């Protein structure tokens, strides 16, 4: 299984257009040791020919162009067989609207995420230009299903969604109570090798099911949004704590670094990293702490082969 990180940053990217935090200012001015990152998305393939995108970021056009594996090989063609959504956040879904140029798409999502994106969304009509422009396939947490492309073309990969503590996207918060299907992680299994990827870019906490999915994986991508609970308030960037935004922080006594210290996966990688996270700086003590615990920090262009 080949895994290519197209974008490693949380919503807003790094730097973020309206952010003057020390990281964003520093990276613009070349004054900190850090690399800009686009918003989170990963491409996965069993054969290196057909690819599945995990999430569709607002920067999808640039991300496709940045990776020759995703370039067309015929006058009208795309090696992207399907797109899988882990939640309905705009940094995970807006890219779908950018794929409107009359091309059949397959999208895997829970019914909640599917409805949250399509209902009442007039812009979605741009993906209804012809019959079956988008084929939605339902992800039911706990049920493994083949990952297949347009016309059901098999990929050799199987996928299972795992419900993860999360929350509704900000623009859907008025819909009321949340649901376990609002936010999922993914287990992707390659049939020929038995290798497993666990992809959990947004996790408000660890449940026994999440833990089980992480434990059996050869490679784990996990929520690296915030280093600390009070990261935004401490920088004067609002009042929300990491937990208010359904993100388990990386650092601290109850953070993911401590909670996942006995994880057995040979590759453990933080992704969906907010631009305020000190771990983004190559020479920070937070980066050193993550590295010492065996964790890597995802960057655009990173590749993992399982
Ligand atoms: Zn910033």
C-alpha cells in the first residue's frame, strides 16, 4: 500500500490567510524553521495506478498537480478512483466542488456526512450536471467494505469506518444534537499483504474501538491539531480550548502522546496540524518530544509504503 500525504495542515493551512501568530508570521518571514503545509488530505493506492483520496481539501487542485500519480493519462481521465470523507468539515469537503468539470466521482461517507454536504446546499448542484455524476457509497461504522472505483472497479483495498468522538461542522451546528456518524476514522486493509492503515485526523478522545483500530495498524495517522488545550486562548486567538473543538491535544499528561505511548505501529504520524502548533517548528522542544516518542510529523509530499 502506498500512502502519499497531499496536505498535512488543519483547516486554514499553514500559514493561514488571516493569521499573524508566531508560527504564521515566522514562516512567512523565513524566521522559523518550519515548512508551509496545505490542508489535510492523503492519497492511498494498492497498485500505484488507481488512487483513493482521504478527504477533499480546498487546495485539491494544487495538491493533484503536486503529485504526478494523480495526473490524467488520457485526454479526459483521472487516476482518482474515489474520495473518502472522514467528516463534513469544509477543509475536508470543499475540494469536491472543485472537481466539477464533468467527471464521474465516487464518494464514500457516512449518511450523516453525505446529507450534511448535499442537503440545502445549492452549490452542490454543480455536481449534478449529469445523471450519476456523483455516486455516494455509504460508510457504516464497524462494517468493512471493499474500496472500489467508478463502475465498481476493485482496488484490493478494504475500508472500515470507526466512530470517533467529534462534532458537527461549524456551519451545521444549528442542526442540533451530534451523532456518532458525524466524525469517523478509517481502517484501510490491503488484501494481498494484510497491511493496515489507521487514519484518524480528527479525534476528540480515545474509545475502546478507536484504540482497537490503532492497535492493529502498521501505520497510524492521528490528530495533531493542537499541542495543548489552551493553545488558541494563550495566543490571544479566541476562547476555544482544543477539547471544545473536539481535538485531543498532543501534549500534556492526558494528551495523545502520553495516551498512545504503547502503540505498536511501526509508523506513527501526526497529521491535521494547526498552524499554531509549536510542533510545526523543526527545532521546538515539542517536536523533539514527539520524535523521542517515535512519532513523525506529516508534511506535504511525504510518502509511506506499507
Ligand atoms: Zn497562525
